[in-house]
């Protein structure tokens, strides 16, 4: 079992992806919260408890990159794993340039996500 203080927050506007990733992370032993939008995550006040943010880049409204920039501007240091169905060189370069902890193109293997999360938050 992992440290219960290591909350994994998942932001994806696709309900099926959100549910699947939430189940995967929970089964791996991490506490998890899921959000349909960047605004919903910001409104939750869970950023101070989030050990790792799994963040879709292409969201309705505020994009994943917009959320990352806002968190950085507010000096909220959360490791971010970007996920996207729109994988291209420009998107990969921007994610790397942001200092992202990880970048996964959909569809990705669930174990690949858990491996990055484990690296980011450490294992129990």
C-alpha cells in the first residue's frame, strides 16, 4: 500500500478515460481524485495535497498547458504527467519544455502510467 498522503489527481474531460485511469490508480494503492476540467481541479482546493497530477493536454476550456502555467505562476509545484490523444512533435516539445514529469500518448499502457507515477511519488 502506498502512502495515503500521496494523492493522485487526474484531469481529463473524457468520462471513460477518467473512470478507467481512476480505477487503475486506485487499484495500484494510491488515493485518487478525478476532475472533468482544469477549473474543477482548481476549485477543489486539492492542489496542496496532490503529489502527482495526471493531466490531459487538450481539455475543453482551460487546456492542460494553461493549467500548468497557472500553477507555476501561483508557485504551486506539482509534478505533472501530461497525457494526450493528439501526439505530435510540437506538443511533445512543449511538454518537455514545461519540465513535465512524464508524457504519454493515448492510448497508453496502464503500467506505463503507474511506472511514471511510482517514479514521481516514490513507492511505499
